[in-house]
C-alpha cells in the first residue's frame, strides 16, 4: 500500500511532556493529528492540522469546518436542536489565519446521514465528518 512509517523522537514540545503526532500524506492532502495524556490516563487530542483544541476522543462526535463568520455556530446548533440532537460538549479551534473554524461536537446520538446533508446545505458550513469512539 506504499505506507511509510517514521518515528522521530524529539524534546521540542514546550507545552506537553508527552506528545504523539500522526501525519498522513496522500497525493491530494496532508493531515496531522497530535495527542497527549493529561495525568496518567486522560487522553486528549490537542491539534488537528493548524487547529489547537482539547478533545476527549469518546462517544458520538462530529468534526465541522465552518467559515469564521457570525451565525456559523448558531446555524448548525439550531438545526441540531430542531432534530432533537443534544450537544453534550463543543470545542472550538480557529485556523491561524482566522478565516476558518474547526468545531468538535459530542452529541447524545449519532448524527444521521440526512442531518449531515442538511448541515452541509447551510451557507457557512464547509464540511462535516462524523467520528465514533468507544470508551
């Protein structure tokens, strides 16, 4: 499959005692995710690409990219509320240029395909990706 794995050990992280970063490169795109442990066993995702956040990877999650404009958060949260989907947690990160936001939602139920389609129809929503993690 042409997968190359490199292990690089470095002391360059000033913020975290332990940090692991996974970078996946395809012909079209490169994505990077970094995670750490808080305490002895509290797993957190702390960066995705250029976005800084703190995410507990468990349960029903959605990764939403929006334009950084007024109404973006209100539009998707109103839609989810109308579908009786409860937002249990929300984490917001901002792209370094300030033009785009990344939002992680933890919801009480999995967001259905039809609701994802309605989210994508909203004018300030760029993309929606569902994630499921078992605890």
